[in-house]
C-alpha cells in the first residue's frame, strides 16, 4: 500500500494488482468494452487498484498522515480473487463498471478496518466512508447487470 495521487487528484491508500493480474484485467476490460459497446476507454492496466481509504485532496499533511497510517498496519499477505462484473450506482453514463468477488472481500475489509483505526488515531476518522465494497474499476460507462467471469486474482503483499 502506498499513498497515490493519481485518482482525480485525491490521495488514497490502495492495493495494486501484480503485473500478471493487471494484464488479465486489462484484456478482460477491452473484450467487455467491445462486447457491451461502451464508449470511452477502460482504465489503463497500470492504474488498476482496489481503493481502501480515501484521504482527500493531496497536501503535505495528508501525504505524511497517509504514510503514517500505512506504516502502522501489519497484515500477512493474502490472496484475492474477483469473479464477477457489475455496474455500481452513479451518474447516468458515468456508472463505475467493476470487478467484485466474494473471495477477496473479507481480507480487504479486515485491512480497511485496521487502516480506519489507524486513521482514527490521527483524529481524521471523519475521512473514512462507512460503506466499503472491495472492487477494481474497469471503466466508467453504461449499466451492465452482474455477470460471472473466470476468477482473476493476485496476492496482496503491501
């Protein structure tokens, strides 16, 4: 985990798929984009991630806090797998189309609880949204019902 500035100018802590999983997810996104006739481009494979904790607009203080929060959490590596695609709620034409899965949810939820607890110790718990569904966003576009896929997974190491 490391603080990242890439997502819309917001600082967040996240888990990044390994290169093999990035390639598989990127290939799946391109195939599904063509199959569902989505406009726009899928998320680039090197930007794929599971957002665990949003911190806010980047600032020196939040970067420092993000590093402190991430460094304070210890969890053994764990395997995750995503086995379904679905559209989340959102603005028409901008709904997140994502990968979700039962197998990876519990470890991510445990990790997130630890991150929120660490963030609470900084006095900034208010930044943590209460709802959390581990997912990887493929692109923002149309509405697609939940659909099973061959599982794509990786080992979360940091």
